[in-house]
C-alpha cells in the first residue's frame, strides 16, 4: 500500500473513501461516509444517492444485490463499492458456505476491496477467507463514540486493515439519545459513519418505525407517509452534510 501524507484538519474537508485509509500513514480527523444498501428498492436508493451527490462528497457503498444503480455509483469518481454479504443464514443452520456467499458478492462487485458483513458477522476464519478473496479492508467493528476511544485503522495478522466505525444509524435509534453532528466531527481520530438508505428515507428515530412499515418498504410513495417529522436518521445525515458545506 502506498504511503500518503494524510494529516488533515476538519476545515480541510478530509472526506475519504474507505480505501483511502492506511494505518501506516494515519489520517487525523478523516471522515468516511458509508452506506449499507441492505436490499433497498431502487427508488429509495436513488433518493439517497441524490442527497450525497448534491453535496459532492466521497462515500463507500456496501452492496447487497444487483441493481441498475450500481452503474451510477461506479460512474461517480468520489464513490467506491464494497460488499455487504449476509452470513446470517449460516448462523441459523440453513446450509451453504461463507465462501459461496462471498464469491456471489464478488461476482457482482469484482472491484470491491472492502467488506462489511450484514449484522457485522465476523470471525478469524472469515478474516482468512476475506484475505484469500483479495479483500483488504474489514469494516465489521462498531466502536461507539460513547466509548471516547480515539479510533484509527489497524492491521490484522494477515495484513487486512481493520476500519472501525463510531456511529451507526440503527444503533443511534436504540440508544435513543442524539449526539450533534458538530460534536461528532470534533471527536479526535477517524470518523466512519454508517447509514442505511431505508433509514435515511424514513428518517428513522426508533426501530419500531422501521419494523411496522415493512409492508411498504418497496412502495416509496406509501412509505413517505410514515417519514418521521422530527430529528432522526435523515436529519442527522443532512446535518452532517451541512457541516461539510460549512467547514
């Protein structure tokens, strides 16, 4: 991996893709915007892409399924695609293999160098499999800002780079408290945010809103009626993007 001079201050707008991170050349105060697509319908995914492209920031999108939107994401040089495999069926005893699941994902996104598993499933055996498949960045560690730990990427025994995220929209809903984006951006260390387009669309503030609207998740015009009017995932993303514009 090439060494880079990546010592940024927030007002230098150090917004990066996951593949920009190098533990041998630490990026101080870097901000990485990531999205777990989670099988969302095309119209909702498009609306989320629109929000990010309007501000023109870098983002990493963890892919779960084939969609025409992948070509739009690939066309934006500030975006990159990772994979978001679902190993949960294996944990539920439904057969198959982790290697088959990864191979299917890499057939869809052959350029991927980063991985975040659905439900953050990981293990030492999976890490060896990720490495075998040519993946470089493992993004399966959620270490909340509430820990007050200063986060940086680090290398595993096999050379893979671990990239922790310190904020996740669904976890924020469970905590039921809100931290301002300004305060989050002021936190020292790398700042990786994990959003989900469905929560952005719903402006989810409580996971019950997500669970009780499942029948409308593929009907955006109906789902829109259930968008939360107060402070939720969407407003927090917009606040984050506003902080970028004002930096």
